[in-house]
């Protein structure tokens, strides 16, 4: 698998990374994970060249971080990059224009969760600390400036990044332009192409790494979700795929597949679309089983999409507005 440079931090990271929400499970998460299977999948990913792992404290309330800590311990001679996220203090995903930095990410609270993550991961400091929600207005807050300075001066994290709210790629451009962050994590896929408008050019100009998340649109772009798909009540997807969203998402996938050759592997195509964009440092599909790892990493074979196919895919851009279920 090819590696890409992770912005100004200069890390050489695998272009397909590992999204670890699914293996964390826990309240309000994705259900159905099995730890032994997850650890097998994680180790297989390492063997196949994956070296970038994205987790968060909220993924199983530290459990996903602990699994990653086991992986790091089992591979002491490999340079594996661990990116994690501090949850908002008000536990509100996403934040909104009324959210105050002092109520969401006060420094003492952030420092507390950095300590939790360091302990869970079994490391001396974090590779990448990300704020799990973001409001660009916080760039003007002196507490934000002081917080970033204290994290860096204290050696708590090598890099600092933000995770941008769903369908709000514009709500991170000022942070990029501030020079205070090293990475942005944003939803980018065949449907969600809006980051190309202003966010990616800003990242390019300021050498800020792009982490592309939700490459499969929460599963619809694998072709596995239909109008009849249901999820258990304790699975996060039950609250996301409400009838309105499920119907419109499946309809969009049907329109997309109608434009593609019959034997097209939709999940493979979804990853290749993202990897065709050089602004992306790494894409982080969720992978809970070894077969997921093999399938997704196989898409990073360096084979480009044809111009005709890229044009076809670009025509399926879907600009969505955040709503009460978009989280």
C-alpha cells in the first residue's frame, strides 16, 4: 500500500487508515463488535501496511483506545500512528453556533481526557489529538489559543486537529487558516464532495493534513443497506437511518448504481474515488472483521479511476444540510 505525507507533520501514513468507531461498541455506538475478531483485523491491517489508526475516547468510553493500545504494545518495532479525540464536555454531537468553547472544551477538561487517552493507549504522549466537534468561531477565543499553546508546550501531543461536524466542511476553514492545527477530519465521499470547494484548497495552502471519514456514507455506499434494513435500538445507526434518511439514501445509491457497469464493486469504487484526490492524506473506513481489512486495503493498489468514471461519479454529488438526525 502506498503512503502519503501527513501535512506539515511530515508523517508517512498509509493512504488507507483504520477507523475504530465500529470496534469500540459501547452505549450509543455501532453494535456487534467482537474484541478478538477486532484485534485480529487490526493486526492484519498492520501486516498489510496500515499504520494510521483513528479512535476516540467516546468509542466505547475508552474501549476502542484500549484495543489500539494492545495493538501498539504488540508491535513495538513498527511506527504506528494513533489519532484520538476528546469528547465534548456537553456530550453534544454536533456542536452548533450557540456552543461556547468554555462549555465544550475548557482546558482543564481537555487535559483530563488527554490523560485518559494516554493511559488507555499506553503511550507517553499522543500522536494526534483531535477536538471531536468544532465551531470556527472558537478560533477567536483566547481560551482556545491558550489551550493549544499549553498542549504543545507540555508535550502532550505531537499534532493537533479538529473533526468537522457532518455536512459542514466550511466550518473549519478559519481553523486551518489560523495556523494552529495540523489536520482536519471531514466527511468526504462520492456523495459528500463539498470539502473540495473551500476546505481542501485551504488545507493545501497551509499544509494541513486531510483525514477523510465516512467513505461509505455510513454503509449505503457498500450497497448493503436497503429500504428494509433495520438496526437494534442500542445501535447508533438506528437513530441516523430514520425513514426520511434511509429512503433518500437508498434512492441516491440506486441512481448511482444505474450509472455504473453491472459488476461494479461499489465499496471499492467509493474508496478509489477518495484516493484519487491528492488532497487526502488518508481515508479511514471502519473495519471490524479481517475480510473488511482485506477488501478495503486492496483498493489502495495505485490503479487510477478513468476520467470517464470520475466524471460519472462527480455527477452524483449530494449537498445535504444538517438536521436533527444527522448528528
